[in-house]
RNA sequence: GGCGGCAUAGCCAAGUGGCUAAGGCAGCGGUCUGCAAAACCGUUUGACACCGGUUCGAAUCCGGUUGCCGCCUCCA
C-alpha cells in the first residue's frame, strides 16, 4: 500500500506520486507575524511537522518550505499602535514563533523565506501577469483579473457567479470584476514601500506565496499545505496567479488541516478564548499538547478543552511510566544516531507495530490510528514487565519492542523526553519537603511495616500523600513519586 | 442564500462493504498487595443519529429527515 493523502482539490484521497521520484517538495503557509501564535497555529505546525517527518521516515527526500508573511495590513496597523517599525515588529514575532516551535518540538523548515526578502520575485511574477493581460493596472494598484483565468474557483469548488450572487463584497469602483484582487498596492505615507514598475508600493497578500513557493520548489511542485480557512481566497488566488504567470500546473496535492475550537466555541479575540501557544505551555506539557493535537484526524475539527487535555495527560503518564519501568529493567534507550534522528519505516517491516503503523499512517496520515497501536504496544510491554520470567530472552525482547515503539513515536514527536525528566517537568510545583526527609519517613514506615504496625505505616503514607508524594510498595522496596499536577484523579479530589 | 463537512459506548476517538466494530479517559469487578499505589485481566444491558434503498452482506454506498459545525470577509 502506497502513501495516500486527501487532496482538497479533488476532494479524494490520492496516491502520492512525486514529480521527481523519491523527492517531495512541500510548501506550507506560515504565519503573518503581527502577534503571538495561538494553539490553532500549533495544530497546523504540528500536523505538517508530522507529515514531513513521516515522509522522511518513509524514505522520501523532502524539501520543506514555510514562509513568514512580514509585510501586510495587520502588521502595519499593529506597528502604528506599538510605535515600532514593521521590520522590528515582524522580527520580534518571528523570534517568538521559533521559541514556540522549539518548545513544541516542531522542526525548522529547510527554507523559511520572508516576503520582504523576495520583492524582486514578486515584482517579476506580477510583471509577467500584466504582460499576459491577466492583470491590469489602475493608478498605482495592480489587480488580478479573475475572468481571465479559466479555472478560477476550481480549488475551492466555487463559481464566480455564485460568489458574486451571495456576496458581501465591497464594491470597488476600480475593479473590473468584484472578485478581482490586489497584486500590488500603491503606498501610503508611513508604510513600507518598494520601487516597482507601477510606482512605490508593496505586495498584496497572496502573491508572495506564489512567488516564494515557485522560487524554491519550482513552478510545479508536490504538496502545498495550510489551514482549511486558507482554501479561499488565499490558496485559490495563489493558484490562479502562479498558473496564469507560469502556464503550468502549480500544486499537485493540496493538504488542509481542520480547525480548532476552544471549549466548543470558535477561537476569536472577541470571545476572549484566544489561547496563545505560550499560554498553553504554561498549563500543559508540550508532549501533552502534541499527543492531544494528534489524537484526532488532522482534517477533522478538534475541540481544545481543559477536560480533554487532562484525559490526554492521564494517558501520556501511563506511557511514560512504562518507559520508566523499562529503564529500570534494561537501562536507558540508546539508539544509534540514525535511529535517534530519522527513524526508518517501511511497509515490509518485520515488526508488527511498525508495519501496522505504516499501514494506518499511509492512509492519509491517520495519527489517531497510529496512537492506538502505540497504546497496544505499551500494554504488551507492561505484560512482559509483569511476567515472572525475566531472563535474557525477555530483556532482549523488551529492548527490541522499545526500539520499535520509539521509532514510531519519534515520527509523531512523542516519547522523546527522558522519563525521569518528563515526570519532573510535569510536576512543576516543587515539594515543600526535601528528599532526605522523604527517605527518612520511608525508612520509618518500613520499620513500622516490619513490626506490622499498619496504623503507623498508613499514617506516614497519608502524611506524604498530603504533601504530594505517592508511595509504591514493590518487591524491591518502596518507591516514591510526585503526584502529577492536574491529573484527573487529583482534580477529582479537589472537587469532592 | 451558495458551497462543504460531521453524527460510533458515560466522555474522547479509529474504522469507509464481509473474521468477535481499534485505542484512550472515567467508573465498576477481579489478580497482586497487610491495606494501598502502579500494572495486568474482565466489565460498562444489542455504541455506528433517524427513515428508506442498493447488495448474498452496510457503521461503511445511494436518497431523504433531524441535529451540529465550517467557509463564502482577515484568519492556521
């Protein structure tokens, strides 16, 4: 079974056939840098991060391009409020974006072009559109003429007549057709500007992506991605510009991720439920956010809620506990350098988990299905750990099962944290009790237990529990751990 | 108004014609434990919105109904 992806343009799943055998070019619309990124951006970034990692694991050589829009109305508006110039403002939010992505474990793209660095490419593309008569100039503004491009509306499944009919479109006297859009905008005082054949001005919103994607990936490339909302008008217009200018097909596969709601409501600034990635990282561990965001298919809508994230946490803790038990049994994971960076997954993989993982992921990146397999494997490993036979055979099997588990989770950017570190990070509040005292109390309790003084032993355990310490008695003595903050169970105790 | 999507157990969520419909969370019962915790096993009355149709056979395809949502304007 080859890799199949849902193509928004055909509204069907299609087998991925790269233009150049074994190589994939992918362009994803990045962010307009006028504000902090929110968790919706995080979903999009993580989905395409996983797509790229998966493609690489499946042996494709990927060129991943993700742009920054650093000149735009909203940036100009914001810079007027803050008093910064637009370049400084954009630079600040690009830095914030990189911080967020790093925290979430999202890799940098291979190329991260900025609109302001490609003004020449943009002007060149507009010039060709004007020369071909697909664009026209009014004063200092250049418009794209939608009527001159036959398949306008094909990507989003709209027809011009329908759009005009139902429209709440601003009537612009200068436009020949209401749906025509701006390629080049004449400058106003105080705005960023560049010299062009049509006077000083700046690019329109859509043209930069056409220019930059073609610049780095060629006039016709494999995959173009972004959020669902970008299908119209942004991607429709990008497609129209590029195809009209170059005269060849633009993108072979359009991939769009679904939207995120917050507590069942659309995320918007007016509703006050706008959650930035930085906010989310205050409340949740990056691994929790990743697991949560990948727990539903990327095209479906997903509701971000407190209760859903706490459920996610419970599941994640279970997996990391297993990883920790594994470390105690067979030592820390030491993959070779290739396994650690780019795991390799193939259809004919001997391991049941890996071959099944490839089977579900090949079907339009079914991360939810893949996670199901990962949880299956965790249970298998726990069974082995519980079993009485703990000889060398069991150990070597555990080594193999963990290696294959981590190869799969690596593609999802999960289980990458050292277990002990994970538990440290997830229990942010440091205990108001030092470890020496914990050890002392455990010794005291052990003495009581040896004397079968259960009342005293239980009292000590209860005292530690109040301070957030959970004790676990095992065959090799008593272990302690911190109660996970905000887990469903401890939340219930707070409520009752 | 136009276009599109969704409806699977208490909750979240895979599965798009055919073995006993994944997995997670929560609850309950059991194993283990002095009791717990963790883990494991079992379980949550027949879980596929409703009505028709196609088919030997449908959660899955087609038509209709109801309900929810998105886009059509900046938006990941």
